[in-house]
C-alpha cells in the first residue's frame, strides 16, 4: 500500500523516507501572493503554476539521517517592463533543495556554517506555501522584455534640458590656457 501525501499538510519525514514524489499543475488563483505580482489581475487566475516535490532520505554517520525535499516550480507572471513600461510576460522558475532538521537551534547553527537551505521539521508542513515563497523570490528585481515591442526614444523630452546641457562650459577649459614652462625653475 502506498502512502498518500498532501501538499498542504506534508509529513516531510515520511515523504522523504518513502522517497515519494508529488507534482501539480494548479491555477495561479490558488497562489494569492504570486497573483498580487501579476498585472493581469483576475485574468491571471487560470495561469498554470507547475510544481514537483521529491523526497529523499540521506543516511548520515552517527545520526539517524536527514529528510530532504527537492522542489521545482515554474509559471509565467505578467509584470511591467522597466525599459518600455509596458506589460511583459516573465517566465519564472525555481529549483531548490531543502534539508530538514529537528529544531530552530540546529537550523540556525547549520545555516551559518553551510550553503544548503535548512528548514525545521514540522509534523504538517505546508509545501504549497513553500512553492509560492520560492516563486516569489525568483521574480526578477527589474523585469524587462528581451526585446521591447516598441521602439524606445532615448532623448530628452524638454528643450530646457537640452539648452542647459549646451550652455555649460567645460569646467576644465581654464586649465587649457595655463601653460607650464618646464624650463623655468
């Protein structure tokens, strides 16, 4: 008999010991914080968010072993391009592995000394929230089109700005008039 696992109330230890797998294709409407980042509003509720979780149990010398959770997720979020200021469909994907430990103190100690992501082992872990958290952290800080759909004007919009730039004298022009005579002591 295979054990059933729920993404919202995941028994991480059992999931890892069974080396179980879960995957899903859920609408973005089930990820409210991610939807808040999308410009499409209600139109984005059906946008698919694909994810998969793999459990792994790693034996360790002198200890009972450790639970690992491997996460992959991807979706498309519409954000404002910071170059042309128009909507841009941004592909967002993440792939992370997490090691689970017994308590906060152990997690804090391991977090300082290792590069791996360490989380506390809980009896009913909400992996759905973890998926959303990781996708949010994968969002680009400066979203942009690969190529903007409109030609960008890289010129000033006011004549005052242009006039101010042309009227300024070079601050080092006075140095050109100074001649140093190297023959005089």
